């Protein structure tokens, strides 16, 4: 649950704080350093946010909302590929390779790491962002004909792959390798969803499906 704000924060201030965090991160962040960077007073942040933890919580949720809106627009504008789960993953990955998005993910990873070490000082906002994304991914799988069990399993797998490959790319800068891995995984996932067990069927082996199978009634 989001931390409660002391007073309503206007969109312009939220955008300014969010942009600063995306560019500079959380290291050394104080009301004083933020006020100096944004050419305002520390009182404004105390009045609107109350504490640094609340500021981080509210600002990161704002970053996430902006990102979701921009991603939806991007996917709609680039809706020229297959509508399968793998097709959506490939189009979303193109968005992920944009430098502006990489700054957002760098901020999310930093916030998540800090929250693990100091849960009192850094709210678990990235956990909530991840779970919200997981629900969107579940809906995409469901729209492609997945049953309830499959939707949760595939959405979890997609979420883990996307976050993991983005972390890999941020750490190594190897866009070609991580993109190839994403495309390979997307193709494999589409094949799995289409046939439930294409690898085993082709090799004449027992089940190697990545997805849960329902027992026959």
C-alpha cells in the first residue's frame, strides 16, 4: 500500500522529483539535496511528503504510472506484429532498449536493493510495481487463451525473464546478446503455449513442458 501524503502534490512537482530520481538515483538523496537540485525549499518537500520514505514511495509510483501509460501508447503505435504473448514481449523489449526506460529500471533496481537492506527507510514500492506488472502480463496470457493456472505460471515466467534480462543488460551493456535471448525465449514460449509440449513431441521424449499440465479427469 502506498504511503499517505501529507498534502496533495501537484503534477508538476511530482514530474520534477520523478525526473530527478530517474537521472540521479537515490544515493545521497535528502530533502536538502533535492531542494538544491530543483531550486526550491526543503519546506515544500516536508509539507507535501512528510518524510524521505514517503517521497520515494510516491515518486516511484508516479514514475511507474507514467511508464505504464507510455508503454501502452508504444504498444498501440507498434501493433504491427503478432498478438501472441511472445509478440507482445518482443515489442515491449524494443521499448526496454530505449535509454529513458533504462534509467527507470536502474532506479527500480536501486530502490529494490535498498529496501532489502533498510525496509524502514525505503518502502517496498518496487514489489508493488512488480506485482502490478504481473497482473498485466496475466491478462495478456489470458487474452491468448490461457487457463487460470497457465496464466499465473506464464505471467510469472515472463516477469522473471523480463526483469532478469533487463538487469543483465544494465550490468553488461550487451544489448545484442540479451535481445537475442529475449527473442529466443519469446519464440519458445509461443510454441509452448500453442502445443503445450513441442520439444518433447519433436524428440519423442516425456514431458518437458514449462507450463503446468492439468491431470485428466
